[in-house]
């Protein structure tokens, strides 16, 4: 795997922390890793964006941001409101190919869900994934409603001929309720691939060493970790 797209079933589901966790495992294995954010919204010029968060949690990664827009909106709308050029799927693909020149893994973190628009033409992260023939990792919520959201995302991937790389629960609570525990069993059947881990909530507040340790326990062997469903029940 040289390119992995990371999308969510919606906003605020833990994509950035999951992206950082995958990067931490790859770095621990000695791989050269880059993290690309095609469009960062809702962040001012001097503020930390998502790639900055990843770089803080995982020293040694290359952090690249293609565009930044101040309003916390979908990239297409945010770009239009501030009169800035919008990102195109072709720009994303070109940036990935350039990064692959001296990195063994490039992680591309989308904005919001899979079909959030990058530009007025309606291009999305899925279009960039098609250009790259890249697998897509889906980050999901743990609670009630996540099964439908995950199924819809999986269906959108498959109809575009994209490979779902699996599902990771982006923020697993310390005290999960019944629906959350049942969702661990049901998520693999939603068409977005196997359940590849669950990252505990507040993991993003750890120092790099602590983060790397939690990442190694929170992701499944397919992503380089040791996670098991039984460990959460």
C-alpha cells in the first residue's frame, strides 16, 4: 500500500487522529510517510491545521496542505466565499505522485465525508481516489446511526469501483453503551470493509510516545497494529 485515502462518514468523527495513528504505525516500521490535506477549512492563516496536528503527534512525517480556507464549510463553498481557487481532484493526484517520489506511504485526509465537494464542478475525494486507484479507509462514529452512515459510504465507494480498505471507529468512549457495543459486531457487514480498529477518545491529547503506544493497540494487524474487538468489551 503506497497511497491510502482517509475519509469519514461525516464531520468530527476522528479522521485526523486515525490518520495520525496509521502514520505512527508506518513510522514505527521505519517507513517514510507523508500526510496530505487537499483542503483545510475553518482555520486561519496562523492556526494549526489537521496536518499540523498529525505532525505534532507523529514526528518525522511530511505534512502538506494544498489549500486553506477560513470559513468552516465544505471546501467548494469555503473557496467560493473567500474568492480563492478551489482544489481539483487532479491537483490532489499530482501532489500524491510527487510525494511518492521520496515517501513510501502517502496518507490523504479528506474533509468531512466522502462526497463533500472540493469545487463547483462537484469533484470529491472519491474522484481523487479514482485517479490514484487508491484504497479508502472509512472512519466512523461509534454510536447509534453509524451503521447507516457507514453503509452509504461503502455503497458510494463500490459504485465508483473503489476498494474499501476497512472501517476504524474514530473515537471510542471509555464507557460504551449497548448500541456502541453491538455496532462493533455489525460494522463489518456494512460494505465498507472489515473493522480495522477503534481509537480511544482523547488519544489526540497524548504526547508522541504515548500516542504511538495507543496507536499500536488501537489498529488491527492489517494496518500494522494489534487491536482486537474483545479488548473493548
